[in-house]
């Protein structure tokens, strides 16, 4: 009989955690396992890449509770009052007060999901989009499984993890996987009680798949010079807002290059403003989201990771497949991944990144 595994995530938008899931399930033997992917919303650029063998489900009545999960409770209470759902408004306010006192939303989320049916019959249930307080709570409270796993993809000291919630709930899991040794130690230092159930489980990257996809993907147009590549969602934690300043320094020192950014996100306009301010329109190129970025890796000169925080850099692992020189900021996982002569770790600062890039460019010339 096949074992039944449930993974729970937010959606399948193009990002590192979602790619980690796709890489992981690509290694699963579907003759031995039935796999279900439970999403809050069935959307995202990576949705089409989920194997046909994976059953995709969405959270029951998510549209009815989405506001309570995603919006501030006071806003939700006002909305409920406006449509005369007074008991709902009182409940939201009551559990919001508990949160304010305890700094832990566990009771609030339990209240929100109290009427949802339990999902039963699983051998393993995995809160894969971790840390995400709602998904953690849902897996613990509403899924029946022989074994429950919390998967942590980030450095919890830098991504705003609520430690009160984590300390209350993480010890209830049978196992906690963290994507790098450094991120694991940071987690254990914060929650010593989970030491014995916590393991490092680095994200899987298929070299064969990356190389195969590099043969069919699109690439740079009409430029044969130095091509610097950075891949990742355009979010503050990924640090791409620093790139225009680094590029400006390199241009002032006479380097001729183009810096390509693959990804989309909330800081795009900020980056565009700096590109215009520094007159870098032809130097820093925003390519948007690419579900297949591998030809860009293959044809790049150097890869640069600008993150303020990480757990394990999947994009770094992908750049290594193509044996690219790499400059990365000193984030969790970087020291485990980058040990070759053409791989440099620097501090998060324009001067440091520029210095690291210059060093690798000069080395490649020599």
C-alpha cells in the first residue's frame, strides 16, 4: 500500500520555496507514495510544473477566511461589524486581545479554522512553507497524520519569525527540517527544546534537469560582453535594491558590463527609480519572472547573490551547476555552499559587493 504524504504551501508563485518543492517531488517514487499538495490558493507561475502525479487541493473555504489570515484583525472586525456579523466581530477582537497579551497568534488561528473539517488518513503531513504561522497551526490542528514535519527555509533570526508561536508549536512536530546547518543552529539556539528533533535537509537541485532546461530556454539578446546575473523575487530580503549602487561604482571604475535581474516583486519600482537616477537604463536590466532561467545561467559571466537573508540559496546551487564564478553576501547557508576558488562571500554593502565582483572579473581575465 502506498504511503500518503501531504505538503502544505501558500501557492506556487515563482520563488525559492516553491522551486524547492518541485525539486523535492521530482525525486519521489510515485509507485510508493501518493502525494497531495494543499495550497491556500491554486495559483502561481510554477503551478504548471507540478507533476501530474501530485494531487492539488485548495484549503476548504479559504475565500471566507482569507481576510482573517492576511489582514489585520481590527480591519476584519470592522468589516464583520459593517455587515452585522457581530458575534464574528467579537470573536476576532477577543482573540486579537489574547494575541496582544501573549504575542502568539496560535489561539487566533485556531479560532479562524475551528469550523474547517479535519483532513484525515495521511502517513506524513508537512508544513512546507515554513516558517508560516498559519500553515504550522493548520497542520497541527486540522490534519491527522502519523508523522508531522515542519520545514524551515529561512534564517529565523532575520525573517520576522514569531518565537512565541514557534516555541509553543514546533516541539509538537515529530521532525523539523532546516535547509542549512547555519540556519538550523540559529533555530536551535532560539528554541533549545527542539534540538533532538531538528535536522539539516538541504534543498535538492537536479543538475541533469538544469542542464536539460538550459538547452531550450531563452537567453540574453544582442550582447556578448560581461553578463552579471541575479535571480530571485524582487523583495527586500533578497537585496536587489543595492544593485544600482554597486553597478554605479563598477561603471565609475571603467567596467563595461550588463547586470540582469530575473524576478518580480514589491521593490521593482524602487529599483527602477534608482536605475533612472543613476543613469543605468542600459546597464541594469529587469527581465521579470522566468520560470525557466537556466539558459541565462549557462550564458552568464558571473552570478551575484545580494540577499539580506537566506536559509539555503537555491539560486546559488543552480549557479554552481553551470560552474559560474559566484559572489554572495554572507547569509545562512552561503559558507556551506561556497568553497571553491572562484566563489567569494562578502558583507552586505555596495563597496564589498563591488570589490568581490571586481576580484572575480579580474581573475577571469587573467
